[in-house]
């Protein structure tokens, strides 16, 4: 019912449908099949259809990291749901005040995972975005951009500070520093000081 409503409302326009909480690529294929069936149904009864239809996936379940090539090949676009992905990644409820501040998204393991996703998206030519609270933090946005994730979704209030930080960031230089830290298998939490030190040297408010 919801898919049919979306298709009708987007008649004559481009429609992007993002499927959330995908745990395996077969679920995205099943969703695409449902959408295709609805397109045929509406067409058969003379309803207007979207001029262009794209079906994407929200990457927020860690299992997809181990089937990333298939995901990038199947999806028209992918968005990293950083809040849930990080929460599941470290098995910590961000809504629980006892552990919410225990884990830092700028840690080697999570950054390596994000780096892999960005590289696979680039290999397959799949548009990649990232949404979630971490995208709105200047220091994290700098780390994300250095990993090749440059399409970020954030609250309006965060746009100014993040934009100001990124405009002053030499991503090539920062990427070299971050990759050097990752390659040397620094202990958890040791990547943040690298990014913060760069921000200080570049006169970036974070």
C-alpha cells in the first residue's frame, strides 16, 4: 500500500525509495520485486508513473559489511545509517546513559569499516551518503570526508560549523594521517587525537 502511494505521488517525477534495516541482499531484491509488481499494476490501470525510479538501501546492520559487493551491485544508491550501524557495531545502546559515551565513532575498527564501504561504493559506481548524528559533528565530518564519504546528511544547525571545518581541511593531508594511524593498528581512541591535532594545526574550530 505504501509503495503504491509513493509511486502514484511521484508520477511525472523522479522517485527514490530507500529500504531500511536490510540484513541481507536478498531482502533488497525482494523489495525491488514488490516495487516492480506495483509499477506493472499501476501501468496496467493507466496510472501515471515516476519518470525515473531508483531503489536504494540503508546500511545500518553490520551483516551487510560482509556482503558489501553484492549490496553495491544491487542497490541504485546506499546510505549509511551511522547511528544504528555504530550502535550494532559496538553492541551498545546509545539510549542507555551508562554506555552511550563509552564508545567513540572515531575509532580504528569503525573507520576501517567505513573506509571499506566508501571504497566499494566507488568501485561499483554506487552513490553513497551518510546520515546520523555523527555527520553533524565537525571533527567526525572531517574524518568521514578523509575516508571518501563526502555526502553527509545532518540537521540544519550543523551545516555551518561542518561546512566551515571542511572548507579549511586538506582532505589529502588528513587522509594520509588517518590512514597512517589505521595502518599502524593504533589502540582504540587513538585516531581522534590525530584528527584533533590536524584541526588545531589548521585553525579549525571543532
